[in-house]
C-alpha cells in the first residue's frame, strides 16, 4: 500500500490549498490495483479497520514532515470507509495519530 497526495488548488491564486491522501495498492505481480477492486474485498474481509488506521497514521506523519520542513499549513482530506465509522474508538485513534506524528489536527 502506498499513499499519494493529490493537491487541491485555489483557482484564484493557483496556490496549493490542501491535499487529498489517496490510497493505492501496487503489487509486483499485477501492478497498480485500483481502489474499486481492493476496497470492497478489504471491507468484506474485515481489513478496513487496520487499513484505515494505517492510512490515517501515515497521512498524519506526512503532514508533520511538511510542517517540520517549514511548509505553509494546509488541510488534508483522508477518505475513510463507512466501516471505519462504526468503530467507537475511531476519534480517539485519529487524535492519537496526530499526537504521535506531532502534527496539528486542525490542519
């Protein structure tokens, strides 16, 4: 699994106003597998919770790296599966991911 960060541009200033974290799966046998192929399988097999946690953790770490490098604060969108919203501890996990990455969760 790998995350790509698609920039969101402000059309008036042409500046990057945020990014969207996009999960992709690349295998040596089949190349890039599109999300519409692997997400339903992950949901059916109960893997969306750990995948969602991995995505959020790595996205927070990347945001923190950009902040430490002196980049201007930007927002980041992370798409989650409806399966992640059934977890009672999801908000706690997202706050903990931000703390561990030392990023500001308001971005």
